[in-house]
C-alpha cells in the first residue's frame, strides 16, 4: 500500500543514510541500558552476531546524526517493541520521523 508521503527515492535515502545510525543506537540501548547480550540483540533484530558487533564498535552506523526528542521516542519505542516481540514499530514510522527531522 502506498502512503501519501512515500517515495522510493526517500525510502532509498532513508535506508542508506539514516537507518544504519538508528540501528546502531538501538543496538547500543539494548546492550548498555537493558543489559542484553550481543547474541540476544542479534536474534531480536534479525541480524548476525557479527553485524551487531560492528554496530557496537561503530564500524557500521558510525556517521553521527542529531537525535531530536521525537526521534529519541521512536527509537525507544522500537527498542521496546523488539524486546517485547510485538514488532509494533515499522520502517515507515521511523521514516516519517526522520523526514520531519531532516527535511525541515
């Protein structure tokens, strides 16, 4: 289903430019704040343990982005949804928030 704000070029930019940094933040929160092991984080996020290790060491998602209060809330909701297993946060939720932040 096409959303009124959705465009393949925006989705492509989101996945390449912003999602790695946001994933790195989610990984960091799961490990540092929630005390979850890298192996468990990999399972929750559908990543390999090696990918999680690269996020932790900032070999992936190393470009810094400014995290507003709204984006922080979405990242926290995503983190919680992964831990709870409800998967209630979608890529579209994250994309909408990022568009508001970086398309001002």
